[in-house]
C-alpha cells in the first residue's frame, strides 16, 4: 500500500495539534479585546473550523467525498432549536437539563449522527461520484422536508430561538467545543481506526483483502463526521438565534467547507485550521476591497491553489520545511 500521500496527515509529534490548540486558546480572549463585529467573525471561523475538521475526516482520510455535509449541519441546528425553544415548533416543554443550551448543542451532534447511522448503509452502496451525488440528494431531501413542515421548522419564515446564554458565553462554549473536536479527530486519525480509514482511502480492494471491513470504517468516519458537523450547526443556531431551512441547509455550507479543506490541505490534521484562517481572510478581505468582484477573484485564487498546491497550503509548507531540513543535513554531512 502506498503511504506517501498520508505522511503529511500523520504528524511525527504532537506539535501540530498543540499549535492549533494554542491558536484556539488565544481565541478565548477575542470577545474581551475586540468589538462584536470581530467576535462574530471569530464565531463564524470556529463554525467553519468544525465543519472543515469533520469533512476532512470523511473525505481526506476515509476518501469518501460528500456533497451533503450541510444536511448534518442543518440537522444539528434544528435539534438545538427544538430543545431550547420547543414552543416555536408546537412541542411540549423540554425538561431540564435537556433544554440547557450546552446539552442541546451536544444532542445536536447526536441527532445528526443518528441520521448518518440510518442513511449511511444506503449511501455506501454507492461509490465514487455516485456517493457524492447521493449525499447531495440526501441534503436536498432533508431541506425539502423541513421547508414543507412549517410547523416544526418555521418554513421560509424561519425559527427563532430563545437560548438565553448570551453572545459571549455562546462564543466561549464554541471555542471549547471546537478544541475538543480537533483533539478528538486527531486521536481518531492516529488510532487503529484512523489507520483503517487511510487504508480504504488508498486502496479499498487491497484493504479488504487484508481483513479491513470497508463499510465498517466508512460508517465510523461518516458518524464522527456527522456528529462534529451537527455540533457546528448547533453552535451556529445558538449564536444566531435564528435559522431557516433555506439558509441553514444551503449547499453553500458544503461548498465553503470543501474550499477550506482544499486550501488548507486534505488529509492533514492542521489543514482545516490553516484553510479556515486563509478562507476568512480572503472572503472578508476581498469583499471589503473589491466589492462585487470578490467572489470572482476568490474563485481564481482557489483554482490556482488546486493547480499549483494540490496538497494545500499546510501540505506545501510542511513539504518545504522537510526539504530544507534534508538539505541542511546533507550540507552538514
């Protein structure tokens, strides 16, 4: 089995994750030293980070390209909304502690994972681009159902939450959840479970011949990915206090997530973090400078990265540092 493509994704030490956690820890002070505008940008970045980490596990490590990630994001958001504000959906009062925002956030992830558990065996009957199309169809179906069921989703009018935590507590909670999600995915990637995922990514037939059950490891990746995406959706709902099927389950969430992972580097632990930072700078920086042309320029930049940096920004930097070290070693010897 060719393992070269995964060398960047399995760090030889814990420094990469430690650096990522330092960045996340630094984000704890953002609400206290900046304005609400920058806190909102940081909150958006945290949501995208969780989406990137979750999609990267499924696509970058297990090799299953999903175009329906927005479905689990939206489901997590709605589960959190139903638990914290059941009256808006005509549901009976939810007893404490299930109605507490922290518990609702976790259950948002659980709800998304349960849907993945039910739909996964059907989805994985498809392979390659058929799987990608199938997940896109799944997201469209869930979006249509929620749009049609106005009594529980608010339809196009939307669903207003009464979470009662406030902007800063919700932000701090999201920082903690994002850090835990990053650590969790790192532990999965560097375990036997992660080894099985990389095996089916490299060569599913060969892995199966060596005793690796492809469906089992695909399902593990699908469930964990959906859970983290659900956490991201729940955090988004608790922060915005308003959701609707059209925006919360929009395909743009999936597209932006793909861009983040591709920019940072698929199959790398730190890739989603690098990608999120770069994406936020490009997306918001270009919009303020170029206005309506920002989207076009952003697309050109992404195309150039895909062509000239196929391993992403983080992959390129790590390869560059490794080559410099090899050159220094050769020179000194």
